[in-house]
């Protein structure tokens, strides 16, 4: 695995990335290196060599680099987002990998667009870089203005614009929960800059109420584990309500010793969903269970430090046969939160993120 020219290979990993049974010092360095090796010279972080890039997973990998202290590489990733943002504040859903630059999927997914706010706030908290925040604020503002402009009656956010530019009138619970997290991070940036965004505040309150209390306002994707835990991970639910949600479907999605199913009726566990569930568990005080899940998925670890996407346990088969940067990124972020990395704790713990304006119960 080759680090791009001009990029220093990590020699050490911060203590916050060391977790017994998950990552020791050598393993942590190898996993960080596996993401750096996939980053292109222009800052893009595709799923894997020759694979495509989407803005959400690109940002997740950039946050993992910041958690590892690789701030220059993360900065390049955010510059890529700046360079490729559409005039309306959006990004396309997919971009080709190296060797075939351009757009692979001209649809637009709203949670992909909003997630830049999470990454930018995380990077600023990790580095204290005021120039970076000044440079990225217009990017975040355009992205969240675009996203808020697609809010539907009742609070959800339309999940997609088709390739012809037409917005659907349907919302996904997972996507809207992720957008809620992004809006709260965007409001944190706005507060820090003393530039109030009342439209975001109103949209955040309405969206939080919808995600927490009105599942009927979203497409039914209950087979997918992300719809189970994302209201917790995205910060719509905390405390007893979050724990009750986790317990309700634990047996349906969790395969002891292996990880978390992507879909409830398929014998397939995935590293990304498992690491994200661990992060959600940590956020509601269930750190022991979070660590256990992260230990389980070490069967997905490749010898070079990267992680396979998933495993079909009925067939004893790795599938798909790809090692994805976002899987490694999600694991690193979960470990960083458990290890007390301040930026990761602040962003995913969400205790100090602004709540927006509370929606009325009738909304």
C-alpha cells in the first residue's frame, strides 16, 4: 500500500486511537495509512482504488484522518469538496475514481450535501484553524441552505433530486437523522461566528421532532439497521428513549461475535454499520457494548490495516471483496470517541450542539 507522493506516512497514532482488542499502536497506524493510501493528489478519498467517491463517505474518512492527527490530509479532503460544490450548494451523488475524473451519478442526495457541516466543525475543533473555518463557512452555508430548502411538510427532508433535477416528495429516516446532526453542527459554526441562521434553527426543530416522534412521515425502510440506530447516532434521541430504541431491535440486527446486519433478513454483517452502532452506543453511555462490537468485527480486518466491507456468514464469505475507506473511517471515529478525542466527543456526543427551535407537538 503506497502513500501518495508528498504525503508523510504516519509513524505514530494518538493514544485516543488505541483500544485493547481493537487497535494497538501498530494496527492504528496501519489503518490510518490505509485511508491515506487511497487519497488522491487532489484530496479526494474514494471508497477504494478505482472505486467511486460520494461526498458523505469522503467526509467520514476525512474526519477519521483528523482524529488520527492527519490534519493536512483532512484539509485537502475539504478543499476537494470546495472545488466540486455545485453553484446551488449541492454535490452529485457519485464521482469517478482516479483515471476517469468526472461525475458517475448525477442524482443529488441531501444527506450527502449536508454532512460537510459535521466534518468542518470536527476539523475546526480538532485544529483550532480559524482560516480554515473562514474558508469553509460559505461552503457549509450554501450546502445547508440547499438542504433546508428541501424540507417537506411535517419536518422531514426530501432525500433526493433525480438526475433531471426533480426533487422527490419522500424522505428517508436515516438520511434525515444524519441531516439533523449536520444542521446542529452548522448551527454550532454559526454561533461560533456570531452569524445567526434562523431558517436553520426552525428547520432543525421541525426535523428533530419528525425523526424522534413521527416514523410514519418517512419511507418504510425498517429492514435496514441504519433506520434502527440512526435516530440515536444523529442525536434525535438520547437518554431512556434512545436506550429503549436500541433494546427493541437488538436481537433482530446484532449477530453476537460477528457484528451488525445491514438488513435484518440477510445473513450479512457489515463493518460500517457495526462501527456506527458502536458510536451510537457510546453516545448513550453504553461503552462496554460498543467496545464488544468493535472487537467482534476484527474478523473484517485486512492484513494491511484496512477493513473489508462485509461478511456473509451463512456462506463464510467476504462480500463484497472490497476494503472501503469509510469502513476504516467509521471504526477509527468510534475508537476515537471511546478514547476521549475531544473533537470527536464533542461532535458525536452532541451535548453542546445547538438544538434549534423546538417544534410544536402538532407539527
